[in-house]
C-alpha cells in the first residue's frame, strides 16, 4: 500500500507540476523527484526493539518502544540514529548540541543576520522529514543572541504517511502503521519554484481514498508572518487558489521557504495531514520591505547603485530631478522609462511578467535590472520588492527605507534574499526600527539599512551575500534613521 501510494504521488506531481513550475536555480532544478525506497525501513527481525527513553532533562522527549505482542513488530526501527546530545552548545552552526530547545544559545551574532537552524537533537538534523528552519540574530552591541528557530520541519510523533516524522532514520516505525494510506512528500520530493509562477500541488497524490474535505494552508517568510497579525482583513504576499479542493495552486511573489500543510478529512471521518517545505528561489539579490501598518502608511524601498554616493531621490540635495543611481518608485518600475539603468543586462520576461506590472514589462519585452516589481502605496498586506537578478560580485548595494506618506509610528521590516535564500531580517521584533515622520519626495525619515555585497560565482549565479548592517556614524549599534537628509 505504501509503495503504491508513493508511486501515485510521484506520477501525479510530475504530471501536474511540470508545465506550470519553472526550474529554480537550486535543488533538483525542478526537473524531477527522488526515488523513494518504501521498503528500506522494514527490518526482517521481528524482535528488534532498540528504542530507549531519552534523559528526562532533554527537551525532546522521544517515543517509547511499543508493547510486545503487536502484529506489526517488524516495523520497529532497528538502527535509529543517535541523538548526539551533549552538555555544550557549539556556536555558529544552528545546531542544539545541548538539547535544551535553543540552537546556538549563548552565542554572539551579528544583529539582523539569519542562519539555518534545527530545533531537535543534532543527530536527527537532516534525517527523514526533518528540514532546517531559520533564526535571526537580535539585540545590539555586546548583547546579541539568536532568536527562536522557526519554520522548517522538526521531529514529531511518527505518523503513518510514508515519512520519517521523528527523524530517527526509519519511515513509519509505529505499530499502527501496518497499513499506510497516506503518502506525504518529504525533503527533495517537491521541486523548487520561482516567484510569480503558479506552483500546483495535487493532493490526490497524497491520499487515494474517499475524501470529505481538503484544507490547505501556507506559512511564508518574515513579512507574511508579520502580516498575519497586522493586516485586516488578513492578507499575505502570496495567493492560494483551491485551498479547499484536492489541488492547491500557490503563487508566491518572494523567495524563501514556504511551509505547506494540508489536512485531509476522509469520508469515514479519519483526519490525515501532510506538512512539507517548498523552496522558492528567485535569482540574484532581492530586497523586501513590509511594515506593521501597510494599509495606513506609504513606506518606500530604495536601493543605491554601487560605486556612487550621490543623494537619495534627486541628483541634487534639494532638487526634484530623479537620481538614476537610486532605484525607487520613481525610477525603477516598468513604467518609469528605464531611468535606473545601471548597465546590467536585462532578464527574461518570465522573471517579472507575472507581477503587478506584468503587462507593462511584457510590452517592453524584458525585465530590467534593477527593478521595483511590487510598489505598495497604503496597500494592506502588500510588500515592496526590489530585484537585481544579475548583481555584480562584491559590489555594495545600499538599502534605504523612506517614510513617504501617512502619520504615526510605523515599524518597517527589511529582508535580504541572496540566490533565493533569506540571509538577513532587519527590524524584526524585538529589534524594531520605529519610524515616526513622513515627508514625501526627499523628506521625512530615512533608514539606511544595510550594504549588501552579493557573492557571484563564475556562471553569474548569486550564491550568497556579505552583509554589513548600517549604524549611525561613529557608532557600532542601533539603526541609522535621519530626518530630511538625502545624503548617501
Ligand atoms: Ca550549536
Ligand atoms: Ca542549546
Ligand atoms: Ca521514524
Ligand atoms: Ca511516518
């Protein structure tokens, strides 16, 4: 049963996703799925029960061995991975070596930096269903710490779903898994997607029984998480179509990891569930801005051309002639006539044609670099994104946020994605970058956030970034927010 379901899953995913999901730059390139050996975890020895309880002080209580006499003894895991818990948390690796539930606790870090982390015993990291999440460095000066490890897939109770949910090295090692009716996708099964393209997930491949209802939910990155508590009605940067049907069409606008969950209620009332990660990988350098008051304020994202220190907004400190060195709403959208032309090659139309300015880009026939592909003006739950698909290796791209319109305090959040991966979040709680004064074109408060230096390999692909968070001059902590000051 398990093997047949898995084969069905693979066949359906390939058939339905193939035409609508474009290859990403990472992972398997969107071309296929790993072969899965559903039989590998069924040892022949019916008496093998090697499980032991973990220490009581451990943050990850494990399942105990099941009682003798069950008819499914041969599902026991004969060689589970060792947890590898110790007494000291080693810094800089996002692993929780002391198993207290806090990866890299007590470790200094660079505020705003994001690292991959694993919320589970280090020995189970990357095993079975388990996928790393992310944690962001908070605090300032000498008082920095890694925040909570969120996202990813951590070890959970072993479900009968074709996956190794507790990440001990064995799929479905649970006596109730004599018959497995669910085939959830695991790491490597789902191809990477790209921003602005539909990502189709056919749930019928996960469960072949009779279904009463489907319910899909998606959890996105830092801005979408912020929007969950600050938008009314609830808005997210992505859209979902068919969220109560067997097939979900998910349309992201941002890079990063998305957690997909589907709850399947069978006609006999049994509830099944799959949770897995889909990675969306837009190329190059992508800067995302959102805030806690997106419906009531107009914040603008600016990215400055490397190698120049000309004023923000205008070519002169007090004038009103758009500065092409500053990529912002007045120079960097499809309708702006190519003002912010920094000599970078254009990108294929598919990289931007699905965005809000898609028809205008389509008329041009290409996507410009840089480009502001989403501009938010008092729009509930809408971020701003500036993309440079082909940045220069090592060049410093300075990021600035201007409080253009609205009134009252607003807390912007800026996320940096490099080569499709989240590398930093600035302004995330508790380290809010509160702005209070708007001022229109060239006025009001401006937050100089970070100098982002992409790492570009020999093929032109961005693989990472070196990030230097900006602080007020002559200081090493705090956010650099000035008022009515256009200087670089
Ligand atoms: Ca560690
Ligand atoms: Ca720890
Ligand atoms: Ca397992
Ligand atoms: Ca399982």
